[in-house]
C-alpha cells in the first residue's frame, strides 16, 4: 500500500469523518479509523486546515518524529505524494547528529582535536550504534516501568566487555575482546572510556543511566585494587561477565558526603567479620549480589566485600528518578563475611574509599555533560520547529540568549573535561590524587551546577512540554527532574568545590605575598 502515489488533489478528497487522510512530509496517512484513538483528540484531525491537507508543520509542532516510526502508526501510511520526496530525516542508529553543538567538536565535520585518534572514532561509531540499537529500547522501557536492566541487555553489554571497559584501562581488561576487537586492552585509554560514558549519558533516561550497572563501576574497583588474588579470581569474572551484580555501600543516613561520620560497625568473630548498621541511597542495591561496605572497627575504618544473605536486606527507596536505578536502604543485621573479603588493611578503609572517588566523579562528569549536551540539541531543534507568535521560537532574541548560555556552558565543560582526561592518561593514580583530585572536584561542581542552569533554561524554552513526561519535552522533563542527582552523587557540589579550593590552598607557596 505504502508504494502507491497520490496527487495532493486526490488526498484532498478524503477530508471527512470516516474517510480522512493527511499528508506529513510527502507521506499519505489514512487516519479514518485512528482518528477516534488519537491521543490529541479527533477534532484536531478533522479541522479544515488538517483534514485532507499537508499537516507537516502542524505535526512537527506537536509530536516527536519517533511517533511516526512506531509500528502502530507507521502502518497508517498508505502511500506518498507523486513528485515529492520525504525531507525530514529519521535518526539512523550509530549516526552522528548534524545539529551544531549536538556532538562534541571532535566529532563534528572539519574540526580537529589533539586527544582523539582514528581508533577512538571507529570505537565511538560502534558504541553509539550498540547503545541506540540494544540499550536505548530497554532504557526507555525500564525508566518507565522501574524494573532493573534486562538480563538480555546485560549479557550483550558483557559480550562486548562494556562493563569491564567502564572500570577504565587496566589489568582487568587483559584477554578480553573489547567491542568486537576494535580496540586492544593495551590501546584502551580513558578517552575510550569517556566515549562509553558519553553514550550512556545521552540516553536521556537518568534513572536507567545509574541502573546500567553504575554500582559496578564504583563497587568493583576496591576489589580489583585491594582484594586478595583469590577473591579477585572469584568475584571479578562473575561481575564483569554479568553473572553477579555488585554495589558500593558507603553513604548512610548519618553520613553522606561526610564519610568520616559512618556508623556501620564491623566486628571480628574468628575468621569472619560481623557487620551491623544501615546504608542509604545505595545505587543498584535492590538487585546486588555483593556489597562493598565501608565500616568502623576498633582499629579504624575497614572496607569489606559482603555477599547477599538473609542478614542483608535492601529495600527500594522512592526517589525523584526511576526505581530502575535500584536505589536502596540496606540493613546489615549481623551480616557475615570472611576476613579474606577484607579490601585493603584494617584501619586503612578511608584510603580505599577515597582512592575510588576521583574516577567516580570523573565518570559522573562524563555522563552528566553528555546529558547536558543532549538537552542543547533538543533546544536547538525545538526552537527551530516550534512556531509561536507566528514565527519560530529561535527568532526571539531572548530565546537565542538562553541558547547562547547553554552552548557556552557545555562547550567549556567539554574542553575542561578532555584536558583532565588527558592528564588521567598520562599520570599514575598517585599523581592524579596529588595533582588533579581537587581539579576533578571543581570540574564536577562546574558541570553539575551548569547542568541545572541548563535544565532551567530548557524548561522555560519548552514551556508546558518541559514539565510533561511524555511527548515533545520528555527528555527535558527527565533532565530537569534528575539533574540534581549529579550535583549530589559522588560528593555534593559544595563539598567538591570546597575540596578543590582546599587543595589549592594546601599548595600555596608559603613564601608568596601580594
Ligand atoms: C499520523 C498522524 C498522527 C499520529 C500518529 C499522531 C499521534 C499522536 C500521539 C501518539 C500523541 C501523544 C503525544 C506524543 O506521544 O507525542 C499525539 C498528540 C497530539 N496530536 Fe497527534 N498524531 C497525528 C497527527 C496529528 C496532527 C496532524 C495534528 C494536528 C494538529 C495532531 C495534533 C495533536 C495534538 C494537539 C496532540 C496533543 C499534544 C500535546 O499533548 O502536547 N496530531 N498525537
């Protein structure tokens, strides 16, 4: 049917209830039966300016393109207009956006960057395709129904070793085939990792972004860096191959960014630790098999890997984002773990916890910035296609001023992040702790605070649609509701800004004066 062609005049004959056709972008749709099911009501389709007419502008002022691609609506198409060509391009999985600033400059035609090579470009293309084809449908579904990431998607992520790559470069990649072999474990660097984080962040489903095994990104490194070889040999493959899930259990109702205030207690009983206490806001906790727990002992702090058992309960916490993230309140009621599960030395637990933070914060910066950039793209498109007061929104100077601020924020954040990532590629972990821990704190503060400014601007630009969970503004609504997460997780914005300044103060030469 869709192969038939019609003239505009022929379509115009079908302009009434029971026999109703419309044209959208050179395609003819028979909406005779659909009209009574139309979520926007029957009346709008039966008006004189729409019934039997070309309704392209009206349609794109009110719907996302994806509506027409849904199978139940795509099959309403009965043909095309003779001599006209479809003009509006659907996004092709893996393809880059042509909208200015929708992609970081290194991916934009004709721009150069000192940081990325051809391997990064090939890698980015495959990762984007994978995320759009395999992950995105699951993300949209789980963000809505609150269920955890599908095992099928976990298995496919693991086939490509994406969870392993999200831990960063290192020995855990040895012998693994990364993204079908595009990059070798030796070549893999923090820019490859940044690329994965960007694709995660731009999904536009913030709860799922954390549900996408974020617990593993922060919960496994203490095992990798401080666990015994036997513990690593058992746990690391289980987790990186998607057979078991892990989360990091540090924050408590008693202590969030103030890690020193922890009250969970670990007591020795022969060859076992007995853990008692509670943990709050634990990402992926509802479905985790292992908990990397920070606790107090008589001899200072300790970090222990605690397996799920009857004495561990993880209750879902309702938050502003989707429960697909598995955010939980975890109770350890005399939970037991072998002393062999100790991660690092007893009394050195705080060092284990802190050693994790730079990478966690950098990862949040990557995903947060990608989400922010996605919003810039949404706003550039929307302000071009939305007609208000008789002309596109982007003809209003006040709207362009908001766009200017949004673009400047995302671009400045990008270049700062890339500079920091380059340092990570060239510094040992100790050097990073010394030289860029404070910078990463400041960078995170910058990205998350600008993110919330962009969320506000975008909501104003989208108007009512910016506060509606479905339809045109769904990404903006999700971003506006969830951008405060990035400002809090991994150390809250104010604490991190302060960390950056304190590090700078510590390094002030004592012998300088104005
Ligand atoms: C094949 C053609 C069409 C299909 C499949 C379709 C489908 C939909 C769907 C699924 C929605 C719910 C919102 C969303 O998911 O975006 C919707 C809303 C709406 N539609 Fe359509 N529609 C079509 C054509 C039109 C046309 C030509 C008009 C013209 C004026 C129109 C006016 C509206 C309005 C006013 C809403 C409510 C928008 C809102 O709540 O913001 N639709 N439509």
